[in-house]
């Protein structure tokens, strides 16, 4: 039986889908330090106006420029696989499909938005883009995209990852980007932190602060900042994943899936696979849409829906989202991309409105699922992606118990070839299941108790 | 313009192509220690009979079993890309195409034969396969294939690579294989060498000796040995690359290429891309077919055509091939897969008969080409593959000088994400262009001067 469907180049989607238009209630706006909604002009210091327009767009479908498609076509449409070997191993009546985003040159879904952001920046006269990276997937993707488009790229990489993952820096260097450890001496934010704590391992929040400062402090205005997740325009660019998957499921003879799964850190790969199907759900289809997060950073499953900062030191606006508090430092699990304290506002609101059913899974179950996936389907997934695999296996086992022929779709967001140290720790029996640090969360949330509240704020569930 | 053509699953080639049938002169047989041709029965101790039959097959086309296709279809047909960005950067009138074998789960062309070999072994009752690996590509591919087919897998990995590339071992472990450093204490060959030299870094020749011994010393007969290159059946399995490329070039509107290029260590990826086009050349087409090797291990460009051993310690038959002598230890360049002293007999004879024009390129030019390729086409290639990229750039520049619209096809045999240390050394300015060690070669060739000679033996060109 055919284990894979590819689309022809000419069948690549020509428009992105904007879920914001179809959400039952309108998205609440980002707020400035004064509590008032952020204006496009305020964002113009760090983003080109075309991306700010997408961030606030009232249009359901947004055309993908030809120049972006030309680059995406180097690896897209990505394959949709039927997990025949995994199904057989599980003995499930479910049909499991996975979208393979690992075929991009940087190995994940991240370049879908990196290319788009680099393109719009170039068109607006930007010469250089700054960004931060934690585990390294995003920095690699932006370095790749900037090489494709012809832009300088500067990546602030969280120091502990910079030291532990020298190969990520080499990937970025191969694509011509400048990758330095954060905190660095190149920004005031970095210098201040180093003065206080010269041995700090750094954090994503700190790296964001440095990257934003590096962009706004270039007085020529030719340096802009780029974010790899969380924001609406990033979710938008990723919807090409689900739009392709929808066409490919039809070629497999399926109608709509019963279950759609993606791992969720900032929310972008999950949004990519799920938003086009969320539209079907809004229109009445029965679909379980499941963002999967680590038990040790349970933003959606335990956190409250609040206004919180996107970064550690307040360079970003307040965003309406589920959050564990912007000062939350999660345990050092291997899925570095899932350790973000917040969640994309679009994903947050869809969860808030009951369109999605978040799930938390422990690290050991995820690695066990990843090894089973490697030995059946053959692909070694990223530690982040293992959360989606584990949830798909849970659903397939449930279908077996219920004797139901469910159709399960998940996003295989990236390969794990640059993150084999996680597998090493797993094989060595060094990994544990981190308990949710309740007291620390309460302390972090106490720090944001005076922030404005969304009109539909909730409290957390711990 | 469309930068890539994929084929539908149903268009995957259903037969392999056997060049041996079409060579102008018959292939000279492998010889045993007594100088007589090796019989199928002698090979049966380490290979299943079905593979031995393929090794000696008189058939031009050999059916690919359905079960093998089902696994290959997980990533095949692999894409054929038009290198539009590279062409633009070079300002060449040439149209450059590359076959992307990096999309396989282990990241190279190697699983094309690993899956086939695992399949035929399983069908013959084999329970376990042993092999050796140098840089790690082959061991990873066989580990992957054995997991797909359901066989145990034991990999002897050259100690210096084992220590320098811990992630390769983790890949194999993720697929359930057992990977140990060679020389090991598990074989007599390994123990003997360790007794003489406890600190030896190991070599591919030693690892082959250990893997063969581990197979033949299992008295149950259920353990067999597998080789990832050199042998005729390995070349056969790789021809699916060129057969796909031929169909894809047609979809791009091309007839035959003017130039076909592949890097050549043992010869398998080069054979894969080139043999189907060699048939066209034998039938009268004008095609330059170029195996590319490192200047520091110039088997085809400097070595003689002789009978030589495939391994260090004489576990293999004598093979008719270009060789630098089986005791040759090449300089430690980063393209570990191109450091083999010999060359596949089928490639050797095709070169010998003037069907192919081998070329040697220095390491620095190869890395320079690889970086240009990464920054234009976006893919970071393996150090081995960089030799094919460098030759393609040479040909594209030649076409520019001549003002000719040539069609250049090369095999992008694997990605370099597991070999970024090579790029690190290159960026750090630590790499040199190794001179060909003439005296050492003469010494190594003196050691085989009493071996039987092929009827068409030549002397080397140094």
C-alpha cells in the first residue's frame, strides 16, 4: 500500500488562511505599557508594515507572493505519510497520517515563516534581521531564509544551548549568519545581566530582549527583528502545512480527520497543521484538535488566560494568552522548543473558546513514543515532535479500545538529528518526569496580577 | 520557475539496471586466495544466495520485490531539483540538476541497498546482520533497514569515528542496532590488533575483518555480513537513483544530460546516478560521465587497474579494480566515505573502458563549493557530496566560458548535518589540501605486486 502522498509543485496552496477572522469572538488586542492597544506605528520600529498588516488582517485568505512560493517549492509541498508500520505495530484500526515537515533544509517547519518574514523585510528595505533562538531550530531557519532572500542575519542563542549544541551555530554559519551566545556584551540588556551574573546560562526571554534591542538601536532603521512563533502572522504563514495536508488526505481517499494533533510550545507548528481544520470544526465538523505540551511546562492545561509579556524584560507588548508567567523558568527538559511560558494568542483563544482540547504528556512517554516511531516509521523525530507522536499513539490505542476506524492526523514538525543528546539521556536512563512546580508558578503569576485582564480572563487549573 | 520535480509513488522504477550485461568486455571475476575464480558456494558463508545471484547476474533488468518498494516508498522517489539559485550565482548558461538522496531517514543514498540486502537476508532466514562503518552513513542506513525488515544488526564502527561522532552511534541505537568501536575484543581479528596496539584508532579494513569474522563464526548460519559499497549487487540496488532521475529530467523537458557527476569512494552513489546513463552512452549518446574523488585518495585518477583485496587483512576475495593498495591509509580528510583504497569493479571497468572520465578535486575547493551550495540552494551537503558539487560548478563554469547551454546532472548523495565538524574546520581555516603521497602508494602497491593480474591490467599514473 502506498505509504506517502506528495503533491505536484503546481498544487502548492497559493493563499494562507487567517483563523482570526473565523473565531467566534474577536481576538483581544495586544496592549502597550500604558494598558492601551498597541498601534501599528508602535510595532513599526521592529517589524515591516506588511507584516504588521498581516498581524491585524481582517481578511480570511491572504495571497502568498510568487517569490515566497519559489523558495518554499525547494522542499514543499511536504509529503503526507500514512503510518502503516506504526499502525501495524499498535494493532489499531485507526488510520494514522503525519505531515513531514522535516524535509526542509533546516529540518523543521520553521522556514515556512522565516522565508515569508525575510521576503517582506527585504521588500521593505530591511538590510539585516536580528532574532533569538533557544534550541536552535528557529535561528537555523532564519539563517537559511536570509541566505535565500539576501539579508544579513544575527542570531542571539541562549548561552547554555550555544555551548551544548555547537552544530547549530555551524548550520547558521554555513548559511552565512552570525550566531553569538546570549547574554552578550553587544547589548545593554546583555551587559546588565552579565554584570549581575557573569555565569548565567541565559534564557529565551533574555535573548529576545537582546535581539529586539539590537534591532531598535540601529538608527538607520535598516535592522528589523523577527520572531519565530507566537504572533498572528507567524501562525498565518504556517497554515500552508494544514492546507497541503487537507489536499493530500483527499488523495488518500479520506474526507476530514477525526483527530488533529500538534506539539505546542509557542504554537506555530500546531497552528500550521490545525487552523485549516479548525475552520471545518467552526463550520460544524466533528474534529478533536489537540495541542500537546510537556507536563513540565503546562501552559494550556494548567495556566490561566491572562495578559502577559512575551519576553522576560518587557520589550514586547502584553498579549492575551494562556501563560505561566513571563518569569517562569521551566525544568530543563530536552524539548527546548516547548519551554515557552506563554502560547500564541490565536491558539490561546481557540482553546479558550473550546475549539481545541489541550493535553500534557510526560517526557518519558514521549521518548518511548519517539523510539517506537523511529523503529517503525523510520524517522528520528525532534524531542518537541515526540509529544505529537505520543498523543497520536494515545489516540490510536483509544481507537483500538473503542474498535473505531478513526483518522488521526499529526504534524511531524521536525527531525531530531541535531538533538540526539536527548535520546542519549533517554537510553542512559537519565531522564525523569518532571513534576509541575506549583509553588513557583504561583509566584510567577503573582508578579503579573496587576496587569490588565482580558475581558474573558480565567484562572489556572492547578 | 519550478525548482523541483517529484514523481508519484506509482512511477517509482520497478526494476534495477545491471550494467555488467552491457559493458563492452565482460567483467573479470573475483579470485580466491588460490588465484581461481570465487564460486557462489564460497560466498554463501557470508551472503544469502539471492544476493550472490545478483552479484553474478546475466540479466539486464532485475525486478524489485514489492516488499522492498513498500519501504523505499517511505521517501522515494526522491526529488530532482533544478539548481536555479546556484545557476544564477554562477551566471552560467548551463542547466544544473541534482538528485536529492538526503531525504531518506538516515540522510543519504545508502538505504537504497541496505533495505534490499536486509530484505533478501530475511527471506533467506538470516536473523542478524553484521557490518562495518567508517564515517557512519552506512552503519546508520543498515540499522534503519534492519529495523524496517525485522533483523538484528551489529555495526563495527572505526574507533576514531566512534569517538568523534557519538551521534552516529545514537542514530543506530535509536533504530535498535548495536554499534561498537572497532577494533573490539569480540573478534579474534580485533583482539590481535589490540594486543599489538591498544591505542589504535582503527581502520575500515580492520572493521570489515571484524564484521566478516563475526558473521562466519556464528555456527548457526543465521548471521550474515553486509557491505555498503563496492560489490555488483550494491551498485545494482543504487541504480534506482539514475532511473528516477531519467524520468524526472523528461518532466523538466530535458532529453539526456550532457554531463553526469557523482562523488566516488567505493562507487555506489556514483553508480546509482550514472549507470542508467552509461547505457545511453554505450548506445551512442554523447555524455561526459564523471566520478569525482579527493586528490588525497586518487584511486581512479592515479591508481593502477589490478587485482587487490577489498579489506586490510584478506577476508575478502581479490577484486579487479583500480586500487592504491589495500594497506593504503589515506590522509584524514573530512570526506570519510571517500577514503577507500579501491573502487567498485563495475565502476573500475567502465572507467577502464573509457566510458567515464574520473576527476580528482582538492578538499578546500570542495568545501568552498559546499558553502556556495548551502547559501544558494539551501542544503548543507555531506563532505563526500561536496566533491560532486565542486565538479558540477567546474562544469557550469566551463559551459559559461564556452557559452554552451549544457545540461549537468549530479547526485546530491547526502546531507551534512551529522558532519558539521568538517565545516567547522573549514571555517576555522584549519583545512589544507593534502598532497598525494606518492612514495607511500608505491610502497603499498609493491605489497600486491605478486597478486594475479587482470588480463587488461594497467599501471598507475603517478
